[in-house]
């Protein structure tokens, strides 16, 4: 299981738009965030995760940053908008996923959310956890991802 990342983006919310900035200064999603391979992403504020998700779509499409999700939906873009004007978005990509299956990253997602929960609380806006059987590899990747955050 080859997982690449993280790639960090800062999202800034304004009344009429969302701006994206990468660590390299790009004003759009690039690299692994644009692939159709499975990706795990973590939305954080002050380096504390508030949402963990998995998608096979390019990140921009998944978060629907160009258009607003319905205000009453549990879509992740609504959760991050409620966090304030700026959040960080970290992306990891499963480069060798067979047939673009997201099952392995869903197992990592569940293990990561479990690790976050063990520190005291569920991620603030977590609405879905994909529970999949995990192996030591999934748990190792989740622990490596967890090491990026201050909890």
C-alpha cells in the first residue's frame, strides 16, 4: 500500500468564494489532490483535526468549493465553513489502489478517527466513519498521519 502525502492547503472562506493556497504558493489544488485515485483528507484548525474523509474525486470536486453545498446538509464543506475564515486541508493519496478501490483508505480513516477519539473527543464535525477491517499496515499509516497533528 503506497500512500503519498501530506500535501497541505489553506482554505480561506469569504462570503462569495473560497480561496485555496498551497505551501508552494499555488492558488489551486495541484498534484495528488487532483488525481482520481483514492485520497484521505484531514481538515484541521490550529493543527487539530475537525474532519477526516475519503474521496476518489479530485478534492476540489469533492468539497464543492466552487459552489455551496446545501446549508442543511452534512457535507464536509459546511463543517469547515463553520470553523471560521481559515482551515488547513491535508491530503494523502493511495497511489497503487487496485481498481481505484477506497477500501484501504476507509480502513485508515476509521483507525485515524479512533486515534483522535482516544485523545478525548471525536473530530468536531465528523459525521461519517467508514468501518472496515484493518491490518497492521492500516494502523501504521493512521499512526503516521496522526503524528502530523497536535492533540
